[in-house]
């Protein structure tokens, strides 16, 4: 088994250490305005969502994650309350708004807390919202002026900073329900067919932070008390950080430790790719060894002599090569093939004299003739090959 290199163990230790440190490090307060029902951060709506079953006692409170245009018929035909607390109502399309209008005309009620209205909604309701920034990062003096509540009771909301109010509305069908400290209207009720639309211009008032400050939960409960006691639908489709608007990596990005680990993983991956490309050896080219073409050359020459049928010349070449071999390896020079030269050649090579005598006869035949047969060439070749084999043994 191969041992793990120390540098990899060091990288693993660094990764684990950074992840653990980030996990146990105190997290700063998250002031992100999610307005989501499961978020317990200051600008989440966990407390309000948990309070709704008490406000509408004996009736079902459910959560919606899709647009009204996608609702089933049994949802749109039933009389119910629909609550929108969002800063992203401008994401609602006109088809969904038409569905809501038809439901209100048939007797349903809608509560909308938002700081912006899409142009087609503002036009249909004849309503306009404007905003101003407060110097002390809070809005105070919020009160309900319609009976049974008294305008003398004031509520202070901190960490909001943006003061929203209605500058115009349909006076014929609209009832003013609340003011802020500047006596600007921030809460109205619009009669629409057999139902009503409640509009509040400060959605951050209804968050966890607003609920827990002093007695502000009373103000929020009073605002929602204008809704009849019946089945209620809490909307999550138009929240800025709803499930429909979040990425698949939302859990990682919302957790500091996981987010730090994710960033380090990306950094280490990029570093590994960079170092790998630098250290990677270039491909070694395959160099083929030089080929021995001697046999191919000999075969080509032999085919040439065969095609030309020049057996005499081929035989002389074979005799010449044989004499050269005897001269270079054994120091023998045979010219006349006399008895003395044959005996000397047999002694030095170890080949019987009869083979040299037979070779001498063939050489004389090739020397005297100008043309020989194929049979003569084959006989010469076989004799020379026999002598070569004898030489190898000796």
C-alpha cells in the first residue's frame, strides 16, 4: 500500500482546521430581509407565522409556495384569507393578480404588507406608495386610527430606516386604518366586491425584530385582526429569498463554516490544476529504431537478376563474394585451384577437400562459359551454402 505524502496530509489538516474554526466561531447577526416563515433572524417571519394559528383559532393556516396563477380551482373557489408580507411583490405577474382580484370579488380577503406595488396593481387599486429615509434608522408613532383601536397608542419600530406611506388612494372605496409619526397614511383597507384588500406600506414591521420590540406584537395582531376568522393562506412565493428564488447551494452559502469550506475547496482545486499542469511531463515522442533494409536490398537485387535471367553474372558474383570471405577471414587466396591450394584451404577452414574440388570445377565452368543454365546457378548456390554451413561449425 502506498503511503500518503506529507504535503497532502498537511492540506487535509488545514482544510479540517479552517472548517472547524469557522463552524464554532460566533456568527454575526444576519440582517438580511428574508421575510421567510422558517427564518429566526431579525428580518425573518418565524414568530408571526407561529402566531397565525392563534389569531385564526379553529381554522387551518397553510403555506403557499407557488404563484396564484398556478393554484387549483378548489383553492381559488373557497373563501379564505391570503397574507403577503414581502418586499418583492413586483415579481407578481398580471395573471396572478387577476386570480386574486376574482377571489376578493367573491368574498376572500387579502392582506398585503409591501413597500412597492407593481404598476398594474397600483393602477387597478388607484393607490401609490412613496418612501423616505429616516435619520435615526427607525419609524415611530405607528398607530391604528380606525375603531375599535385608538390613535393615542403609539408603537416604535427600530432598524427599519425606510419610511413608506400612501400618497394617493381611492377615497370612495378606501378606509384609512393607520398612520405613522409624520401623520402619513401607512395602512388602508380597500373594499373590492364582496371582499377587502388590506394594504400596509412597511413589511419589515411584521418581522421577528418588530414583534419582539416592546409591545409591538399588539400592533401586528391588531393589523391582522381586520381579517375575518377563517382559513388562511400564508404566501412564500414572492419572498426575496424563497425556495423558488434560491440556488441549489443555498444551504452552503447560508452557513459560514460550509461557505468557508466551499471557498477553500474551490481555491485548492484551482491550485491543484495549476500545479498539475506545471509539473506534468510532456509526452515523450516514440522514436522508431532504424530498420535493417539489407535483406530487402538483397531480395530486390536477386529479383532483378532473376527477372533478367542473367545466371552467369549472378554466379560470378557469388564466387567473388566467397573468395572475399576466404581472403578476409582465413587469409586464403585461391586463383588456380591447384591441389596445393585446395589442400591449404581445407586445412585452414576444416572443410573436406572434396567440396573445394567440386567448387573448383564449377568455377572453371563459369569462367569458360558466357552463358549458363538456371540449374548450374542453383547447383553453385547449394554448394556454397553447404561450405558456409561447414565453416560455421568449425
